[in-house]
C-alpha cells in the first residue's frame, strides 16, 4: 500500500483485494471518494446518505461502507499545492482500494491561461477569480477525468441507459430502451495525438504523409491520429461479452464506421468477431451463423453478436430500441451515442456511469459540475446515486442496489423531485438536493414492505 501523506486511511474497514481475476469484497470495504467541484459537495452529501441508508436497511448492520476521502480538482489545490489537480496519492488510493466513486470535476475548454475551479470561469489572471472572486484559480490543465482514465488504464466507460418511470422524456415509449454501452476509453481520436496547423510538427507529419506515404490533402490542415489497436479492442469486447453472459442479456452489438474507416473501425468489428470465435464460441452466435446454421431461429440460452454502422444506429435506437441490449463501440461513437440515448430517457440528471479496468473501477456522475448552482443544495443527485447502484452491483451487494433503485423510482413516481424534473412535471413537489436524498431513504421502507408483502 502507498505511504499516504494527506489521505487519512480509516483505522476501521478492510481493503478490497483482487484475486484470480475477481475482486474480493469484505463486509466493511474502504471506499475512496471525492465529492468533486462546483455542485459536487451537495450531490455527494445527498448520495452518501442514500448509500449508507440502503446498505444499513438491506443488511441490518452486517455490511457497511467505510468512506475514505481523497482529493482531485479544487480540493486537491486546497490539500496539496496550487498546481496539483490530480495528486499521485489519489491515483494510488484508487489502485490500492480497487473500487471508488467520484463527483464531477471542472474541465477548462481552452483559450485562456487560467481557470477558476470554483465557478469554471476562464481568465487571463491568476490573482483571484474575475467572476466569483474565489482564490482558487489555477493554470489551465487537461481534463482530470481523462487523466484518471488514462493513468489507471480504465479502458471501458460503462453506461447503463434505461428509463426510470415518471421521468419526463421526449419519446412515446421510453421503456423500450434498456441498453448498456461499453465505450472504449483510451484510444481513437481521444488518444491526444494531434498536430496544430502552422506548427513545425504539423509540417513534418504533412510531409511524411504526402511525400513518403503518397496521400493527398490540404497543407493547411490540422492533423489528428486515430489509433485503434487489437489489444484495446479485444479487451473491451471481451468485457462486454462477459457482461452479457453474467447478466443473461440476449445480444451484444458492435457499433462502428467500418464502411468508411476500414483499418480502424472496420478492424474493431473484425477483431470483435475474432474474440467471439476464439473465446466464446460455446455461447455466442453471430448473425451470419444465425441464418447459415440455425435457420434464423436463435438457439436457447445463446447470445447474438451483431454489428451495426454508427449513423444508422442513432436511427435504430429511436425507431426499434427493443432490438438492442449490450452495445460496444470505439471511443467517439460511444461519446455521441451514449449522450443521445440518455436524452431519449430523460437526460443527464439520471444517467450513471463507470470507468472500469481489469482490477480498478471508478464510478461517477455523468454530468458536469453545474457551476451556476454551486452551494445552493439544488441540483439532482440522481446520476451519482445511480452510479452508486452500479457500484453496489459491482461489489455484489445486489440487495442494496435493488433497494436504492426501487426507492429512487418511487420518489420520482411520487413526483417529489429536484428543480430540473419539477419544471417538466405537472403537480410535482420541488425538493432540495439533500431532501431528495432523504426522501429516497424514507421510501426504502415503503418499497421493502411492498416487496415482502
Ligand atoms: P454541466 O455541469 O453538466 O451542466 C450543464 C447544465 O446541465 C446545467 O446548467 C443544468 O441545466 C444541467 N445539469 C447538470 N447537472 C445537473 C444535475 N445534477 N441536476 C440538474 N441539472 C443538471 O455542463 P457544463 O456546464 O458544460 O460543464 C461545467 C463543468 O463541468 C465544465 O468544467 C465541464 O468540463 C465539467 N464536466 C465534468 C464532467 C465530469 O466530471 N465527469 C462531465 C461533464 C462536464 P440547467 O441550467 O438547464 O438547469
């Protein structure tokens, strides 16, 4: 275990370990967490109340979380020094303790040299924030979230997307969409291999591509590289197929643009079929085999492996959502498709996510810091709470996961909601962020009584 300087490792509680390819979860796991920037602290307070309440009610004191606060973003600047937004200690804790949960973090978009971590205002001065007068103004940095994913090799961004009854949404049958997206998290155009137009580096790459490789394109182009590897692809598709097997899902769909980008997106699809053939032949049936070997009738207990072109998939998720279940795709497709699918079931306030590697998993709200509501105890903690539901499932604490989901659903169905849902619902009662968390805990007793009646 790392030698922690600022992080206080709790005296009670036990570490989660990793043995024979599985995490081993004690009854009192130490879970690193950070609330995040902006509205993060409000969200975390409400969410922690729900997590502790669910575990206490589900297991009657036999299990409990032991929380261990770590720092990133604004908190890291306060704990460490004015330039450290992602401390090594935090990364060490994520690795040592295996399962963590985090709130949203400020990510500056660019253009200015400094950014305020309290309100996200970008600016030319470091003295104090020109908008909110906070002293927490720091040099511009690359996304801390991306840093965490890359440094810990959390190669899968996992996002279950389904409708929660009562959540206002733009389609007639939101209940038909029930998917889980596995998005590659480390490669593709997100690998950060880019050359700015007008620079020496860009000129060298341009000369190489035009003169040595014989390609033709405009000299005044910015250039980005899109690497997609066998290693990165196969481990992701393996994870998606294993998930489908463990959760008895009917199909896995690979989403790609292989018709245009043959050696990256097309290869992603081909390597996916290879994984299925080499490692899961006993359980996976490809669409080609479905017709050639099974006359179009899916054999009992098997999982169908399909592949679909990305643009068409956007249409299909709207028109025939019930045909999709587990979906797996390269980074950019996953970025777009997951947000579009989330909008279909009511938006980011209720969309959970996780970044998962071989040993380490970090669960997170999928929205940002909503900085204009900082300190107002106002925003919807649904996304963070549902990320906690994913975490409970990952730990194997299914009873607490089910209890949380049912109580959250009841709270929304009762029309007791935060401002974002309140403004879209007729006759609803508006709750603060903390009140929404408390209402969920209260509703746990009601949903338990129904379940045991
Ligand atoms: P944002 O923080 O997600 O907020 C945009 C709008 O979405 C809010 O103004 C609010 O809409 C709504 N919203 C977001 N979270 C909500 C919640 N919990 N409950 C209710 N409504 C919510 O996006 P942003 O303003 O573009 O980004 C702010 C900062 O967060 C940026 O620095 C960005 O880089 C960062 N960010 C971080 C993460 C992450 O850490 N995972 C992800 C995305 C963005 P209304 O104003 O209409 O009520």
